């Protein structure tokens, strides 16, 4: 399959690129610079230097390929890109895999694909856009990743110590996070592309839901782990970001396993932090 990939030089997109190439797919990625284009080529993909808000470029690339995976999801990009891709793919069997996010579900101890949504301000913009994706007659699947970790990056890198500087929690650290390793996530995107559902939705979570305190203590490596009040976290990180990180979320990811055949095998977040994979 020849796949059009957005965000190929980013954290999630680079993992999807590796997984697509490993499964024998041809990948064309639109990136914003020659430097990013070289990274795509080094990983085995083809690169086009341009902007994913260029509707003509996006529509042409979508029509010339066999499917689209969109990982460069943002409030600025999504309205233009998704409208353009959906227009190009409607009436065809080509799949479109779109990126959502776990924060959309708000506080919940049992998140599934049928859970009600209650997004924090940080990701409220996703609601209308995802509704448009799901209402399309194109073959769409939304992948909603948990907190993504692995390869020394992602939000958990905030909680890595160095035996000198303290590691600050967000609030008291009792909230649980639903998580997914970046390499397991890349594999799920490939499975979603192959499945090519009509109005598909899948929560990308391994079923590992550690407390933030457990995360910070695993990554502290000798640094003190310090709790703070909600108001202190909001002042330090900004209210919208802090409120998202303060959400208590748990998910099993059962649908991804049973319907998609997904088999996540990478270390848990706590294991990944504890073994020194993250270095500040």
C-alpha cells in the first residue's frame, strides 16, 4: 500500500513511519523542511517539502496514494486537512486514520470507545473536528492514544530526575494515567489502516494505568519527588495543560486487542523510566 503520512518527523508520526516501512508499505510524507525530509528518507520514506494546510497539495497527495494517516493533529491544522482529505477519499475504499487523544474522555476509571466525552479546555477543539471525521462517508478510523511514552520522549520526560533537581508532581500525584508505548502505538496505526473501518474508533491503551506518583518515583533516580497544590500546578504549567494532566483516567484497551489483533509488548511506563531510558 502507498500511504500518505502527515507528521512523519514528529514523535508519533516517526513511529508510524517506522512501522509502515517495516510492514512493507511505501510512504509519502509532507514535511516542512529539507532537514525533516532527510529524516523521512533515512527512515525509508519519500518526502515532499510543503505544508499540510496547503489544500491543493494535500488533496493531490491523497488522490495519488492508497490511504492517509494523519498524526500532525492540531487545532490549526485539522480543520483544513481533514476537510480536504475527506473530500478526496469519499466514494473510494481508501482508509483515513486520524489522531485523537485520551484527554477527550475527561475523568474516567473505565474509558472505552463508547465512553461519554468530557474534554478539558486543552483539547476541546477536537470535538467538532472528530465529529466531522466520523460523519463522513469515507472509511475513517480515529486512534485515541493514551499518554505516549518511550524512546526518551513524551510527557513522562517531565518527571525524570538527575539526583540534583527535584521532580515536581502535578497536584498530589494520586491521579492515574492510561498509557501506551510509542512503538506499540505505531503498530496499532498500521492495524487500523489495514482494517479500514467505516467510522472506526479505537482507544490506544495497554491497560497499564500507573499513578503519577508511581511514574515520578520511577523516573526520579535519586531526586526528591515533591507534591504541590492544584493551584501551584496551574500557575507553573498553565491552567489548561495542568488541568489535562490532573485528569484521573484508566482504560484497558480491550477493543484494540480483540477487534484489531493488537499485541502490545513493550515495557510499561514505570519500567521504561526505571531502567534509565530517560535521561535529563
